[in-house]
C-alpha cells in the first residue's frame, strides 16, 4: 500500500498511537531487514518509553543472512528483544511467543507480587507501511484464535485477538510514518519499493543501486547480467539494458525499461539476498 504522508495524516497516526499505547504492555515493532534503520521511525522510542519492546526483523529472506545476524545483535545491545523472520512463509513466527513472554517477564513478576492473577499481556504491532505488519498478524494470530469483543478503552472498531491465555494482540497495527525528510532514507525506501514509483526518478535510483551493489556485493551484477563491473554506473546500466534486450525504436538503449527490470529483480530477491544498510 502506498501512503501519501502529509502533516494531517501524520498527526492522526501519532494521536492513534498515543491512545493505543496506553492500553498495552508490549510494543512489537516490525522493520524491514534490508533497511533496519530506514524502515524505523525513532519517534516510537519516545512514544513507547516504559513499555517492553520487541523488534521483528521481517523479510529476512530477502536480506543478507550475515547482516541479519549483525542487526539482531545491534538491536539486542540496544535493549530490544529481537526475532528474525519471514512473515510471508511463516518461518521464524513460532519464535515470537516465547520472546514475548521473555520481554514481559518483569510485568508478569510484578503482577504476581501484587496478587494479580491471569491478566494477559497486551501487545500492539507497529511499523511503517509495507514492512509486513498485516502479514505478521495473520501468520501469528490468523486461524488459531478467536477475537474478543470490543472492550472499554479500545478505539471503536478495534478488537483484541486472544493468542493464548497469556497474550492478547490488538487486531489493527499502529502505522508509523517514515522519516522522508532524510534523503538517504527516502532513497532506500524507494529501492525496496515502499514508495510510489510514479513520483520517482527510476533511472537515478537504479544508478544508485548499481553503485551500491558494486561496492558492497562485488561480483553479483557481473554474474546476473553478464557485465563488467566498474565505478561507471551508467556503463553498467547500459550493460543491463543490452543483456535484457531493452531497446527503443532505432535500436537506442531503453534505460527506463532496464531500470524497471533491475529494480523489480532486486525487490523480488532475484539478484540475491541483499541488505542496504550495514550494522
Ligand atoms: P503492512 O501491513 O506493514 O503494510 O505490510 P503487508 O503485511 O501488507 O506486507 C507488504 C508486502 O510484503 C506484501 O506483499 C507481503 O506479502 C510482503 N511480505 C510480508 N512479509 C514478508 C516477508 O517476510 N518476506 C517477503 N518476501 N515478503 C513479505 P505484496 O506485494 O503486497 O503482496 P504479495 O506479494 O504477497 O501478493
């Protein structure tokens, strides 16, 4: 889904988040493992202070496994409980429940000391658009659980999904707004396809991607597009165009078509498992 963010939209998202955060013990933040920082909005740290925190490194199937491990370590060091997963296939989803219990250990202990019994942990999934929040909620909660009715204090139309006797999840994810104002964040979101392609310069974006791949994944382009890698990004885009027979009338190279192919193949993981941000 493509969101057009404007101040009104952002204010509404922030207000809803503030309301819902009051109801929960744990924030489950979904990020895209290919851009674990650029797919976050650090405002959630302020909004969610005093809550238990988890990070789901989602789409880890598309990201570089060595980098996944480094990012897992990075966020763990920052005090998050981290699970690496692929919400689409379900891989890693079974690890979430035990980590929820671990993340909320203090709350469980506190309840016990106060004599409160059987109060379930309440959690909410949050993240910027397209990171896989809904896919995760379906994979995690989907078939197994009955929804509970509306309860006081929950924004109208929202429900808790009972995962088991210990854990309840708000059925609608909280949407965080991306940090577009940072140019490099915008470019990375565009590369993974989280922005409306119609407003982007896809050729410029492809050149940036080619430069990055040559620098950080040397040999990967040579292999897929049978080209000679170099610092000359335009020469590499020309080679992709030739390799894929992207020609306009008069046999001129069609850079727009080549850019589309490159970006599409990157986004689908066909070029390889690639992480755009190093931990
Ligand atoms: P959101 O609620 O955060 O906005 O994201 P959503 O669940 O709608 O997921 C966005 C897209 O990402 C979906 O693809 C979804 O299938 C895909 N996705 C979610 N998790 C993973 C994952 O771990 N790995 C991979 N490879 N993809 C994932 P789509 O293009 O909208 O639909 P479709 O391709 O599934 O038909």
